[in-house]
């Protein structure tokens, strides 16, 4: 399966982005209450993708309560799982992937639950990752604290895409499902399509792979089309999350984390 011609040769990089303020505390709560679910000026609402919730794919319970934050996310961060580029596009494979990711994140990484908010399989199935992510997306007012990107876990939505996209592009259906999901997230939280980034924009990692990273300009444009809104320029140097700022002030900034994304052999059939 191949991508449409318009997606095969996008610009490989985007400019760095200017810092902006983070809304926290009471101001964030007031803003959340005052703003509508979808940003003003949207031409139409994005289509709602079919998302397989944690209960439907048989997720284990989180090892401790998942934290729901009062703030909306400020951006979307795209990842790849760095797993095999399989040709099994079935729902069964997608469910197995979600279970394997949760097993690895909880049992090997020691996290309380799956790290990312959502996963898109190579067969274009969209699955909830961390518990309560779907419910909060549906409300459009709060987000779940995650564990997908150091420094961004309280201000971004993380999406894992099944596969390794260093030298291959994702299947067309998977790319379309990613675009649909991003558009829905933007619509629900009032985000512009320009606020879609790759994991490597924030951490020292190859994720989401050179080919998928090179598709991000096209992804932003396709999401903007789905939203019926013009594509604005992203702001440079996106603000880190306030929790990470406090850690940095207390301990000094550690070296950028090198986060390889993979599942050990044997976790997937």
C-alpha cells in the first residue's frame, strides 16, 4: 500500500518554534471553562474516528490512579513504535499491539499504564492507550498525564504509530487514520493543525523515523483541510510542561533523554 503522490515527497524538516507561555492553575481552569470545545472560526467539525477503548482491547488496570489534569493539551506529538512493518492489518493484530505496549511499559519500564494516549495500527485501527484518555478527549476540557515524551507529558497528546518509519513511509490507510485522529483532537481541544510535532522535536531520539517525520508538514496541511481552517505557522521553541520546569529548577537540567521506542522480541505474535 502506498501513500498518495501528494504525500511522497514533503519537506523533510520544519523550522524550530518560539517559546510561549503555559496556562496553569486557576487561570487554566478559567480558560477551560470560558472557551468552547471547538475553537471559534472552525468551518466545520472534524469527523469523529472510531477509537477502540481500553476495555474493548482488554487493558489491564493501571497500577495506580491515572492523573487527570485540569488543563487542555497544547500540542500533539507523533511517535512510531519501532516495531516490524507487518502486513497483518487486522483488528486482532491491533489489539495484540496495544496489549504488548502496555505490558512493556508497565512491566519493563515501571510505568503505571501505557505511556501514550492513543495508538494507530498499520491496519488503521485507532486504540486508546492510557486509561481515561478517550473520555477526556470526548469532553474536550482536560487531559490525562502521560509518559510518552520527557518534558511534554502534561501539555501534549502522544500518538504511537505502529511500525518503523526510518526508511519506509506508513501505509496510506494508517496515515489517513492518523490525520483523522489528529483533526479530531485539534477540534476537541481547539488546537491549530500547526501544533503537531514529532518526538525528536523535544527529545534526543530518532522517533518517529525520518520518513514519518518528513510527512509532518503534509500531515499538518491535511489536518487543516479536515478542520476547514487555514494552516498557521507553529510557534518556535514550544514551552516545556510546568512540572518539568520545576524539576529542572530544583535539580538542574539533565541531558536530553535518548528514548528508543521498541517492544522486546516475544511480546508480539
